[in-house]
């Protein structure tokens, strides 16, 4: 097994599965697929769950069959469920008003995220609210730009929690490979927390090498804002 190719393949598969919460959507991740899917990576992808779908998607992109900001419906991750949520539950005028007010009043901290997630228009979508709201806002680019700040903050705090929890337990070989694959995302979002984020990022890098729990007494609490 080519370790580097395996790690890259897993990272690309993660991007494929998480496109619905990545700022820029398919336009952003498709360019990564085209740039990084070497023959070795494609071979590794074919051995991973749902990896064959991603391989076919990459082939379509390179052949020009699929535009760089889209994906064929039959190749959507999760059977397309994440992308189709909004189609069956349109927003009412009152929900639009609530959403716009919530976005305008949003603050880049945990309290701001808590307030957003308590909105009725958010709660109606359950765990799929990130993709549902992004899809709804495709018709409101004026609000979509502000919403991207909400999503960046949401992703930053989510990754902070995952990283902090990871430091409290032994790291298996599988978890180590997963962490290596996810490092580009940690490197993107954790620096948003300033020095505290940089410190946590360094602990993750050390954790990969150490293969044992880090002294969590020195792990910082989540910052109050990004």
C-alpha cells in the first residue's frame, strides 16, 4: 500500500462526503480532486467505501462531462439526500425574515452559533441545516455572503472540539491516518483562533508523531470568538 496515496485518497473522500459544509461547495472541492487524484490515489480510492463514485466523478471532471462547479446526480454522496433537503421544505416569508435577522445579528463566537441554531428555521432541518440553508440561499446571494461567515465559524468550533477530544485518548493507527488526512482542514480553520488555535494545531502534529495521549492539562479551552 502506498501510504501517501492512501492518505490523500482518504482526504479526498472526506472532502467528497463533506462538500455540503465546505465553503465554496463543489467549485472548491472539484479543483482539489482534479489536481490531486494521481493514478496511485485513484487506485486507493477504488478500494474505499463509495470511493468508486468519487473516481467516476473525477473522470467526468477531467473529461469535461461534468462542469467544475457541479456533480452528476447519480454520483452525489449519501444518495443525494444532503443536496435535496431544501426541495421538499421551502422557506416561508416568516422564515426568510427570521433567517435574515439571525444572520445580520450573528457574532463569531459560541454564543452566536448557539443563537443561530436556536432559530426555528434552522431547527426544522435538524442535523442537515448547513446544506439546507446553503441551498435556500442560492436565490439570495446578498445573504449567502454573510452566511459564509456563519459556516466558517461553525466549522472552526466543530474542528476545535474534535481536536480537543482527540487529545484525550490514545491514537489508533486508523485514527492517525484519519487525522493526517484531515490536517489540511485543521490547518485552515484552527488558525482562526489566533495563538490558541496555532498551539492546538501544534499539539495535533505532535500527537500524530507521539501515538499517545498529550498532556491535556495544557490543552486550551475553546476561545470566546474567532
